[in-house]
C-alpha cells in the first residue's frame, strides 16, 4: 500500500506561503575571494595566477570553453574564462 504524498506537499506549500506572506527572504551571501593560502595541487609548480595578464573570455557552453582553451597560442598562455548562464 502506498502512502499519499499530499499531506507533505500541502505542508511544504503552507510553509512557503507563510514565508511569502510574512516577507521572509532567504539571502545568499555574495562570493568573496579566498584570503587563505592555497593548498593541494594549486601550490604546485608556482601556484595559480587566476589568468592574470591573459584574455578574458565569456562562455555559456562547454564547447565555447573548449574553443577558448584550444585557441590560445600555447597551453601556458594565461586566460580567464567567465561562465555566463543563460
């Protein structure tokens, strides 16, 4: 015998309705740069530079990211890839 899922759904909807009616807003904190030293692979072979001194490319697909990486003069050419979600 299967249990009805309606009571749980109604409870979730009621909670959401209450939050909206009372003006409760969940705020996601903004991203911030890490201040601690890098650990793991990021510290190997001179660390990471974040693409400093290279081109900035905006990409929305994996294909665009691949093209940006493969279109560089060589694999050591710096690049910053910004992900743009549509």
